[in-house]
């Protein structure tokens, strides 16, 4: 077990190289319980690499990481039990119904009494009555809600979202934003969100980090960030400033 009790996500010197080129370069990061952490960066900055290591889908070249005190490599089973994960393009079985897809994910996550959990999670997401529709008939926004449902069906402590607004229309983005805030406030979930959209960070996150070419170049609370920089400097300017350093 890790000694960092206050932090649900900890990385120490996390590095991932591909042919000696670092996709992630000595990342030291702590995310506290109850935070909504917005991980900002350009395409190729290393955001997805970070999440893939934290969800134990990828082995780092060096360094270590833990989730809820469990090492993501040495104790990957315990660490995985604490997390939910919504990748940018979640894969479903198109010919199966929403219920059948969720039942599959629930059993994969070791959920007992899946039917009860599926009903609860769909009600929480304001999405009841679609259990018997096939996933192939769903819009991007509807698929996103099923993606969130599969990620939270086992009531994880930490939820990872990789570019969750990708391809959503404005209503879908608004709904997603509400869901993130409710999961955090009502379910007490700690949320780690990869994004390149500053507007989403400003509306949903409590803390932000900026990754530039695999290096963490900025991290602070959103409140401090907005206080530190004068009113006429937008979050976008802050972001661009960190990238140009």
C-alpha cells in the first residue's frame, strides 16, 4: 500500500518512451480525493499515455503510479477495482441491446445483481427506458451516456474520462457536464478528465494541470489559477503561456 493517504492518484517519476522519445517525461502528480482534475494538453502531449498507464493498460518505461494506494503494476487487480474508465471511443457490441452491453461490463467488473445496478445507473443518468434498444441505433450522445454507465456501474472511487466531449453536440456537452458535477457531488467520485477544451475545464474542474510534450508545466486549483492571473487574461492565455515556456 502507498503512504499517500490523502491522494487517490499519485505518480512518481512516471516516464514512457517510444524508441527513446519520451511520450511522458518524469511526471510527478497527485490528485486528491474529491477533485475534478482537468488534464489539459495538445494532441500528442501525453495525456492518453498517462491515463493508459494509470488504468494499467500500458506499462511505464520507469517510475510508478498508484490508485487509492494500490500500485498500478504490482497491484493492478486491486487498482482496477477502484476505477472506472471512459475512453474517447468506447467499444460496444452493436448488435446487443443497451442492457446486454451493460450486463457484460457489469459482470466483467465483478458486479453482483447486475439488473438492479443497471436500473439504478440508467435512472441516475436520466436515461431509463432504452434497455432493449440495440446500441447500433444510438446517437453519439446516447452512446456516451451508455459509456458513462459502463464506467460507473461498479461504483468506482476514481473515474477517468479521455476527451469525453469529443464529437458531442452542445446539448450532449451540457448533459455530460451536469453528469460529471453530479458524480462528483452526489457520489463523491474523484474525476480525472483529459481534455483540450478550456471551456470544459472552466465549467467543471476544481484543479487543472497542463501537459506539454510529456512534461507537467502547470498545476494549481482553478480558483488559484483565476486569482493569480488578472481578469483580462483568459484561461486560454494561461494555457498558451505554459505551452510557450
